[in-house]
C-alpha cells in the first residue's frame, strides 16, 4: 500500500511530501515528538499498520520538519504536492 504524508511549512510558504510504503492496512497515525529505535526523539508522524506477514501491529516513524502544519496522510498525492515529492527524491 502506498500512502503519502503531505504538509505545509509554516513561515516558508512551501509544501512538502513523503512517500510511505506499507505492507498492510493503515490502522492510525499521530503527529508529535517520538523516540526512534535508539531512543532519540524526532518530530514526525507515527504510523500504525497491520503487518500481514507477522500478524502483528507495527509502528513506523516518518520524520517531518518541526515547522510543518496542515499534516495529512493521503492515498493519492495532490497535484500541488507532487513537485515537493519529486524534489525530495
């Protein structure tokens, strides 16, 4: 499953996007400060999904800038965010 995290950068007038590949269905997502595997906190989107191979719920952290606003998880990338996704690759 391919999802897209889109956001607007406050005070910069720019847009950003991240592509997210999940092996199973999305269960939920939160925005905030979360620790990564080594315990260091990062600002980002915590995505929960069901992994069909293991049968368990998994969590993935996607980093985004701290000044990001209007954060959304989408199944299609809107045209206005496509340029931001292409420039990040």
